[in-house]
C-alpha cells in the first residue's frame, strides 16, 4: 500500500514522455513489455502499452482487465472503472467474478456508495466463502453503510483547503509537520539536470516552508546529507532530535523500502545520521513515517512508526518503542487496539489532547485511507474515532499533524482538486492541505456562594483568565445584586475563574473545554470564605493585670498548621484575621509564665461578627504552687488543745499530725470490729487509704508548699493565702467554732515558725497575707454523727474524720486596683 501511495507519481515522473512515443511493429510485440512492466509494478508504462495494444482490437477482454488493474494501481479510478465495465455481462466476467469486487472498490473509493453496495452484493453472490475478497466484501458492506449514514455530518467549523504559494507541485508531497512555526514536508523530485535522461528515478526530498512569508527556506546546516532519498520529517518537541525515513529503490524495480534514521543536535550542530536499531528497522521490511513525543511516565522519548513487518496484523501496522538518547530502543509494541488486517499509516501523537492520529483503510470510513484518532482521555477515550467528512473523503487522507494550538492541522490527500500529474489518466498525486478549525463556543454559568452555609453571595468580582498557553485576562464581571455570572468559553482551551470580594478570601477554580462530551452549558460553583477580625488581650491570671511581652500563636486546627505568631512588647493587645467556618486555637506564652490555650470553633467564627478573646497567663512558680492545691490537713478528734475554750493555740500542726497518723490502727479497730466479711475488708482498706493518702500525704505536702512559697516571695511576688478550718459536729456549735479557729491557728503557727521565721519579713510588709476562715461545723455534712455516746461514728468513722481539717484551697497574687481587668 505504501508503494501505491507514491508509485503513481514515480511512474509519471519516470515514464511520462517515454511511453507516449513507444510503439511496436505488431500486436504480439506488446505482450512481452506489458507483462514485464506489470511484474515490476510499473503500471504507468504498462497502462500506456495496453492502450496502444487495444488499438489492434484483439484480446480486448484480457487487455481491458489488465488496463483496469494498472489504472486502479495508479489511483486512476474513472479510467479503471471504464475498463472493468467494458467486461460486464461477458464470458470473461463469468470466468473472473472478481470484476464486480474491483468495480465495488472503485465505486467506494469515489464515494458512490449505493452503486458500490450493489457491486459488493453481486460479487458475494458469485464468490466462495473461503475467498479472501469474499470476507473483505462483507467487511466493506459495513464500511459503506457507515459511510452513507455519516456523510452528512460535516462540521461547519472545520474548513480544509489545498495549500498554495509553492508548497504543492505536480509532483507528490507528503509528511507535513510544524516545528518552530515553520512547515516541514517531503516531496518526490526529479533532478532537473537528469530530466532528459529516460527512466531517471525521482528521489524524496525534505523542504522547509515559511507560510507567513510564502517562501521556501533553506534547511538547517547539517540537517540532511545530499543525494539521499528522504521523507517524513519529524522533530522532538525541544528540537534536539530529528527523525526521518531514508528510502531506496529495490533493484530492478520501482518499489521502495524505507528505514528510520535520527540525528541529535548537540554542541550547536547536528550529529551524523544514526540508523535506529533492529527493534525499529527489521530486516526485509519497511519502517517509516515516525512521530516522536515525550513519554510522561518514563520521561524517555516515545517513537510511533508504521511498518509492514511480518508479525503484524496485516499490511502496514502502527508500532511504538521507547527511544533513549543513545539510540537504543525497547521492544516494538504493536498497537493492537488500532491495527487491522488492512493498512495503518502516519501515526502522530498530540500531547495536548492525549490522542494518537493515524490513517487506515479498514476501520469504518468514507473510502480509501481516512484519518482516525485514538484518545487516552475525554469522551471518546479508548475508541477509534473517524475525524468525519469535514476531513476525510472517499480518496486517501493521511499524515495528519496539528499545530500547537490544535486550531490548525495539515494533511495530504489525493482527492479531486489535487494536481493532476497526467491529464489523460486524470489521477491525482498527493497534495498538502491545511485544516482550519474554528472552535465552538460553550456557555459557562457560575454561582458565587458563601463557603460556610452555601448561600448565594452577591457583590463578588469574577475574572475569566485563559491559561492555555499563558495567563491572559478575557473579561471581568462584577454584580452587586446577583450571584450568577454568564461567560462564553471557546472550545479547546483551559481557563481559570478568580473570585474576589472585600472582606473575603479570594478563590479560584480551573476548568477545561478540551474534549468536551457535548456543548451543553458548563455549570460551576465557587465558594468564598469570609474573613473575621479576632482581637486578643493577655492578662496575668491571679491579678487580671495587663500582661505585656506575650507571644501569641494562631493555629488552624483543621490543618494543624501555624498561621501566625506575634509578640507585643508594649501592649497586651493582638489582632488576627480568621476565616469563617474554620476551627482555630490560640496559644499564649511568655518566659517564666505558664502558657494559656483557648480554642475557637467553626460555629464561633461563623456566629460572631468580631471575635474578642482574653487569655490569662500565670507565673510558672505560682502555677507550680497552685498545682499543690488543694492541701487538706487533718486533725485528730478535739485537737489541738482538747476541751479548751480558747480560739487560739501555740501548737504546731507538724507536732501533732504524726501522732494522728500513728492512730491508724486504733481507728481501724474501733470502726471495723463490729463488721464482718467483705464489708470489713473494704472498710479497712478505705481507712488505710485515708491515713496514707489523706493525713500523711497532705502533711508532707504542706512542707513542700512552704518551701516553694518562700522562693516565690524572695523573687518579689505578693501572695495571699486562704486557710479554711472545719470541725465535725460532735461538740456544740460554739465550741466547734473555737476548735476550728485553733486548727487554723495551728497551721498559721507553721508559717510563723517555718525556717526560723523566714516568712515574718514578708508578713510584715504584707507581701504575704494569710487569711483565716474558720467554718466550725457549719459546713459539715448532715450524715455525720454528733452523738457523744456513739464514738464509733462520731469519732472513728471516715465521714467524721474527713470533717476535722484545715484546707488551703486557693492563693491569689496580692494586687492593688491599677491595671486590673
């Protein structure tokens, strides 16, 4: 098939003037040269010799059959059809039923689909199932029916026109491709110095055309060697590699075979030609029409090419290999999803649309070779799609290649309108055609909404930006009274919508109109997040005085991300911006202070117009002191100073609490001797726990408390301590009030005598204030026994023992009123 594509042009160039003057003295003299030329696939010369022999009006059926076959090989469809029709209803046709098949092929190739259906059916009625053309005719029936049903689906936005300005000639052009804004293509050309010589074979050459200025440019220095048969140029996207077909005529024939070569641009010049390895150029077969792209997965170059190697699916198939910089290749992969028993040619991969374009004469088409695409994304992904009647005809179309923006494409075709290389045969050679694609428009509807509650948001400004090649502003819209926007987008582009409004975070969305499933309106929503003001004030915890020099951190807890940190040495005020509907936390810290942390929920950021928060930090030393609280100091019954009516005492708590701890056994016996079994065991454990973790542990804790208190006072801090005394209800209320006072006084004595009276200076200066609050039995529980006769419950029960205590429940830092919250 590849030879058929270019061979007619070769024949006309070689034999155009030679055959017209070739005459033989007798009818019989024609048979030998006719047979020889047919065997050599020299159908152009064979056809002219057959026409001369037909003038003798002998063996006309045979000659018409041979003339039809040769004309058909030359794409001279009308001439071939006239010869085959001359054999209709003859004895020759009865012996050669394939005439109906050949007529059907010719009619299909000329777009006469109804006639071709009749001819295929006529052939099928005469032929045997096992004949190869019988199966092909069945397939052709499906193709023709498809062509008839799709003939009227032309796209008015696609216009195709033969190129002018010196690109196309009466010779054949092929392999157009755009690189660096210039058109490269190949064409068959005869050396003008040898035109007078008979049977001079033309060679393929590669040309560069400046379409803007309409001139043919000189190829880059070193791109190609002289006097070699080359075709089908292809550059890598970065122009560091150049791949082309290098072809030769078979000895004694006009048939050609091609191999693929490449060059590398390095150090400012093109390398020597390098033949691709056996994975591409298999022996005794042709490999040609290469297309080079960057493989997104491996990062290597990927090569697509056509080859008629024997392991294919039939005729020419499309193959692919990964191509390394040193020229080595992976094993060739047959693209079975697109290859058929027919011919597939001219692969071209578009990275922008993720599509492989190629030509085939076996997939459903309009006749001859049609251009198809196979996409790896989009609505038609993983399907072989015919580009339609705006691109394809019943003749041959191939070498489809797009420009970067996909609005322009190039291909070659031999359809009517292409240059006749022979007026008598009226057969077209291949010319280059340019396709201009006017993109369709599609409506875009955008709604702007609040990100928190999804309610429509007015007053938003939208910018439509085309980001296909670079950012380009298309239009800006701003409505105060509505939240719906309408735009017109162009098909095949990438866009970005940027939304902004005062007091809100800007947002954007991206969308594409490349490979849309349809042209129905596109609908999008864009959500803006309102910004909220957060005011933070920092204070000292125990005094509520403004606290300066604090570092405040703002964290997004949804993302666990630090958003901002501020340190204010001159003020206790901080200002932040929050986003509505988000969750946050604030962390305030300062040296020698315990940090504070507060959370702000999404509900709070949504509900409050302005958020105000206060944070309280406590000196680390005071915080450590506070961590010891509460301290509960327990006393034995009627201690200190039993049966005394005084409300003061000289007894130190530290002198009596160890005696109380030593009475654990007595308390255990007195309360549990009447109990039995599990209740007794549990009660013994509870009393033991009370004495160890209550009486003894809190007594020890008091000493630690005073140690830390002295350090804090020596650092210059003012502290207020509250002592609260309690008594069980065993005695009378006024007695219990005095007893409670004595207990508080015994704890106060500890502070007076601690460490050689080290607290006295601080008490005198009022840096340390000890405030006494004796509650007596007024705060005791109603379930505590007050019976003097019931000593078991009024003295030795845990409920009664718990009421006999002094508590240090709180401390405050001594302050005046200045700087208070």
